[in-house]
């Protein structure tokens, strides 16, 4: 249906590396001769569509592993454009982080808080396996954790510890004094902490087989 709508124009296929082999065969036919059949149709239709495909996967390696069809790979790799990962272009992080911070403030109805110099230093040292999408999720999480008062970038990245919750060191020369038992967290507080830890573990992903929902079985 999308090929028919895009006839005479351009069709963008995102994450083409995720196509199952059966779909790869059907896509190859359309790319080779520009024809396809509607579901339940009896006659082939001809279209003239320019294809732009994107993926974060290494299709050449997938071809060697038999996961991606070699003939389809050669058909779509007419003019490849390789975008370097975020970890190789640290100079883009400040502008992207500011953009995502402004967007998060609007989306969540929070007071605008921009990343500080220390925040940017932390962001620059992170490897960013999820690239720009992960940066967007981290800034969203930092804005939510900061509740409009600041960006909790360190907590959003899952690094460091809560100083307020850390045990205080005592002077070995001074006798230790008994301390009162800390208040037991409420169920809401425990649930909140548990969800925050799950968000860190899944790098902010909510849906899908590796998201928070699946991890928490909700």
C-alpha cells in the first residue's frame, strides 16, 4: 500500500535490517521491476518509487551470516551514506542535549533547565551505544528526575551514588555513637526507586522485548 501511495515519489524505509527474509524477497521484487500485487489482487501493479533506506545494523555482516539477502543488499546499496555514531562526534552533544532539554521541558510541563558544564562532561564520556535516540531518552529521564529544578544527568546515566543516602564515614579516633534506624520507605517510594532502576537498566526504553514494561512484567 505504501508503494502505491508513493508512486512517482520517495519512500523511506526505516530499520530495513529488521525485515524478515520473506519480506526481503517481496521487497526485492518491487525494487527490481517496480511491480507488486495487492493482497488478494489478481493483477500486478507498476510503480516508480525512489527508495531511501536506513538501518543501524551492519548489513554486510548480516549478509555473511545469512540474515540479510545478498541480492537485496546490492540492490539497495547504490549510494550509501554512513553517519558516524554519537561517540565519534562529541562536538554535537552540547547542541543536541540543549535541544532535547528544551523539548523535555515543553513535553513534561517543567521549568526549563539546560545542561551544565559538568553535565556535558558526563555526557561526553558516555559511549552512547544507542546513539542520538539514547541521548534523547537520557535527557528526558534527567528532566523527570530533576522535576524542573535541575537536570539529574548523573542519575539518568546510572552513574554515581546518592550522597545523601551514603553512609557517613566516622573518625576512627572518636567513639561511634548509636544512630537511629532510618525510616522505612513507603511502598510508593520503593516502587518509584524500583522503576527508576529499571529505566537505568534498560537505558530508558519502555516498550519492546528489552524495555521496562517487559522487564517489570507489566
